[in-house]
C-alpha cells in the first residue's frame, strides 16, 4: 500500500511539474521546489522520470556558487577578529605577552596573525618577561568587514585572495547549489503517455503503432547475470587442455575406471612386482573385490616372461613373477594404465595404424596430505604411437603443446621413469615467477612394455604427463590445494573464478 501511495504521489508530482513548466516556459528546479512546496530532491526525481518519456522537456544542469559565513565567522562578525582583539588588548606603553595571550579567546591564532600582519611587535628583553607593542597607529578590522560584506550579499567587493584566506580559516565557505534549468521539449505534453517497450503483432495489425511512442533502447544497461551453474576452475582448466589436445588431432581415451588391476596398472608397464610403488604405503588396494581374474592369456604369459626371464633384447628383472600380485585390484595410480590398455588394443589390429591419444582424469595415491598434495589428483597425459618416432618428435610435440598453453621457453632434463627410456623432465620458463618451473614428465615407452603387447618392432610410443591441479593453482594464485579441491572449497571462489585462459 505504501508503494502505491508513493507511486501515485510521484505520478502526480510529474504532472504538477509539467503544469509549472507550461506556465513559466522555462524554470529552475529550485524555483519549482519552492512553488510546489516539495523537497528539491523529489523534483529532481520527477524530472528524471519525465525525461524517460522522450523529448518532453529539455534539462540543463546548473551550478550556482554562493559564499556563506560559517558559525565561527558569525562570532567574528559579532566580536571582532582574533588578531584585531589582540591589537586592541595592547595598551599604548605595551603589555606583557603572557597577559595578552591569557585575556583574549583564540589568542594564539590572533597573535600569530597580528604578527604576520606586522600590527604588533615583541620585545623579549623587557623586565618581567616579553612585552608586546602596537606597531601601527590605527587599523581597521578587515577580516570582520569582509565577513560582514559576505553576510550582506556583497561578496563581489572582496578579492579572491581574501576569500581564499577566509575559506582556509573556515570563517566563510563556498556552497555549490546544484539545480536544473528546465524548458519545454519538442514533444512537450501535460499528460504523460507511457512509451511502449515492444512492438507487438497486435500493433502492426491494427495500425496503432503509428501513433505510439516507443522507448529507446538503453545500450548502457547491464544485463542481469543468468542464474546458471558454475564450472569448478579445475574443470575450466581441463576444458582448456582438452581443447588443445583436440586441436592437435588427439583422441580422448576412455578413463572411466578408477579401479584397475595391478596387471594393467603396473605389470603391463614393466614395473617389477617388488617395486616400492606397489606397496600399501603408496597405493590404495581394494579389499572387495580384491582380485581381477580376466586377462588376455597370451599377453599375460608374455608379460610374465619379460619380467622374469627378459626378451626383446632385455634381460628382464629375473625374479619369480606371481599372478596373484598382478591380480590385486587398486585405485589406479596413473592414467597410464588406460594408455596401456589402449596400446594393447591397438596392437591387436591386423594392420598397425598410428594414433594420438590423450586423457585427463583422476588418479589416486596414498600421499601424506599437505598444502600441495592430496590423495587424489588429475593427470593430463598425451601418447603418440607411430613407426620410427624419436625423442626429437617428442620434443617437437611438447614444444607445440606447451606453446599452445602460452609457454614458449622449454628445457628438457634427463630423468628416470620405470617404463620410459629415455625419459625427460620438462621445465618451462615462468615470466611471472621469473624462474624455470617443472611442468611435466615425458619419455619413450620401453620395448619391454610395447613388444609383449604385439606392437611391431619399429613402432615407438612417446608420452608425457602433468598434473591438472598445479597449473590451476599457479593460475589462480592458490597456494593451498585444499582451497581448490575438497570439502573446504569456498563456493564463492568457484562462482567468481574467471573464464579460463591459459597464459601461464
Ligand atoms: C550558511 O551557513 C550556516 C551556518 O553558519 C548554515 O546554517 C546555512 O545553512 C548556510 N547556508 C546555506 C545556503 O548553506
Ligand atoms: C570578544 O572580544 C573581547 C575583546 O575585544 C574579549 O574580551 C571577549 O572575551 C570576546 N568574546 C568572545 C565571545 O570571543
Ligand atoms: C539554491 O538556490 C535557490 C535559489 O536559486 C534557493 O531557493 C535554495 O534554497 C538554494 N539551495 C541551497 C541548498 O542552498
Ligand atoms: C596409507 O599409508 C599409510 C602409511 O604411510 C598407512 O598407515 C595407511 O594404512 C595407508 N592407507 C591405505 C588406505 O592403504
């Protein structure tokens, strides 16, 4: 009800304003406020809303400045300026400085003013303490006279310098009176017609559009943010990586199995069964179902042989390979387990065809949790299988891949990985951090891994991997991974995080 009453009032006010303008032709908003006995602010509101109806009125802002005497200035008018009062307090034969300072209100200001005006002088060597003397015969209280002139509307008589001085002393102030000068516009009317916001089929049919006024588009209006879900920043970065792989002609591997047998996770990758990574301290083992039973029999046999006896020019690890160890189910520790499955599948085709695969998905390791490690994270992996690809090809692909991420300067450092040889760590120069940062790991898969699958002898497979979390943290300036992943994530951060653009 309150709203309605207010609206009626403001509608009325608009019409009253229009009537006044009709009467005076041109009028100042202050005059309108006085004539209508309304608050000036309400008049300004009415003017603004009338302006929404098009060229009904012409409005020009006006700033009139006025000088006004402050409360303190009024006191000075009544009682004289402090400096004048100091002068007056000094007798013909001089007065003790301490006495003068005590007697007069605001004496400190007055005294220094009188001194700088050279109205008075001090003799410090007098008996009984410093004495002040009049320095001139007679004087007029200019400050008081100026203030009086301002009060009586005669501000023009006073020089700029004096005005500035009075303003600085807070005895007078300049007041800006903001108002609007209003005239009739080309479409002036006494009764406002709400302009149409949309052209309807009805208006076209009955021809009423011809006589209607239409509201202008407001191109400066901000759109209402659509109520929509928001991708987690990690998923935005994932899309950016996926886009780069797709641009480079890679195909995404199916990574929808978090549980994997040790066979595909370790044995197929020529990782020995006594390797520390296969310990319960590093890997999560599944208790139910604890073991997998279905494996390609011939391939399993060849993997067993290459581990225990060697083959394809390798002497193997020479230990007693056990099927029971390979059967153990684990949460996959890397997406390379998926790459192994895909390469095995590739090897089963009658004719070898080169492939470029990628995957971005979750892996699990029994890490000690800290600011940069969680027990699960995302691995980004790229794999290229072709005849006679070399370490040089790997470097070339890496340069292209990271160039698309905006990382131009790369360095490679020899490294050791269980299933690649040679292996290289990849470093990128970070212009923001001004240093070389490790950004990935890479290598050429060992023949002990590829040949048992049945891939031709001249087929090499190059691969590289990196984590998804690390570049995202660098990108968003997050230094604790728990702020990015997990139950402590601030949903506002997800809401506010910008569109991902990988400019490292
Ligand atoms: C002038 O100053 C007095 C205070 O001394 C104040 O009450 C008054 O509103 C001022 N006049 C204007 C027009 O602002
Ligand atoms: C006014 O000035 C006289 C001296 O001229 C001084 O004695 C008196 O205290 C002053 N009063 C005020 C209110 O400043
Ligand atoms: C502004 O000026 C008008 C006269 O033009 C006067 O009626 C009004 O009170 C002034 N407003 C202020 C805030 O000084
Ligand atoms: C993870 O490792 C710790 C020792 O580092 C061990 O105590 C714990 O049981 C392991 N967790 C699982 C689920 O294997």
